[in-house]
């Protein structure tokens, strides 16, 4: 993955256009609320995987490879990772990243001989570094669908068809069902679902007008929790950070509030996010409502604390 593409994640997150790649005719993806399923419902997971495969196949011949431009409208432009981010998000599963370095840290490890439809499969052909440089999605019958390269674009490949797939195979991660909701949905699941539902419907600004779905960042958080039956009673960053009980980063659960500063070491929050499970966060800022992962350097360096404001029982 070209790091110029990764830098755009930070540009979107903290609103600094100087980091950005070229965004051609960008249109927000309409994210469906996460599907409610049990964590071990194999039938539901298989159905979701089939949806992902159908969407991926539908883009064959309609998208071209780019690791610097992300264009989610026809004619599409994707990298290997942003292609998967797109098809997952289109089917209500938000990976929160278009970088394979971060995707490989999500979900759970799965052995190569136990691959199932929907698993993410990673490769590394570069001789330096430790991060994977390619990712595809397993579709069954020893095959993956992936945005291969500028010549082939989106293709379906047998994992035994070329030395590349055998020699450069790194690992695989199962993100279904860990990125889906429980059944019945928990309070945290409902908060995350509501946040994703309103993700592309609200405008984040310096003032709040709820009737027109215009909010400051903390007011948006307060709005989402109220929609989910939780009264926070504050529309300021400092007020939100005073709520609930402090929770360690290693013990975060869906619905926790996560706070970040703009100056490393400061205890004064400049950003608040909703923890969405499996290292993902939903961040309202001047660029809108973004979904990201905590692995991004910015969040690692500017993390302050997290607060649990709902019961997890």
C-alpha cells in the first residue's frame, strides 16, 4: 500500500487537506445499519459473505486500480484494500480503514486450511518491512476476489494458480462475525447502528440545530445516545469526558466514549469518538462523521482516555 494513500486517512480524520490524495467526484457511501446476528451464527455469516461476494463480482470490469485515488462512483477507482472496504461498507459492515496494514489487525486469525467465505487474505511480496502489501477476500473453492494490479484490475484468482499466491501468503483474518451485532443487539450495538445510520445524514459544524441535523461534534454524540435510549446530558467535550467511569484502552467495548487531544500530552480533549468494536471508532469532526481504526498513528499518539457511559451487562 502506497503511504500516500494511507495519509489520506489522517487528512480526513483531522481535517488537514495537505495530507490528502486526489479525491475524484467523491460521494459518501450510504452505510446500512449493521446486521443483527449472533456471534456464532454460521448461516447468517455465510449469507453476509455471499452478499459481499456478489457486490465484489458486480464491480468487475467497472473499476480500475489506483493506490492514490479512491473513487466510489462509476468509473470506480480502488486499491486492493479500498476495494474491500467499499464492498464491506456497502453491505453494512464497516471495516473503518482502507489500509491492509490495519485490516490484518482486525477480527481473528484463521489458518489457511480453514478459510471461509468473507475472510480477508493477506500477501507480502516486498522483501523489506513486515506489513502486508496486498489483500483479497476469500470466496470459496480456494479462490479470492481482489483488485490485483493496474493491468488486471478486479479478478478472481485460485490460491494455487501462481507462485505469487503460494510464496507471498502471509495470513488471513476472519472479520465476520466479529464486526456484526449480537442477537439480541446490545445497547452498544444500537448506539453504533444509530451512529452509522446518521453518518451521512448529519452535518458537523460549530453550531447545533437538531431539526436540520446540524450538530457540533459533542452534540452529535449526545444526539446518537439519546436516540439509543441513553441520556448523557452534555454537549461539550469536557462535559462528556466527565461522564461514566474510566475504562482501559485494552478493555474497550461498543458504546464507550473515546477522547483525543490535539497536543500530545494534553488532558484537554479536542475529539470524541464512539467505540464501534474491534478497534473501530466513529469520529464526528469538521469533515463529517468518519469511521476509523485506533491503529492510526494519530490516535495512538493523541489518545487521552475512554469512558463507559452504558451498562455492558
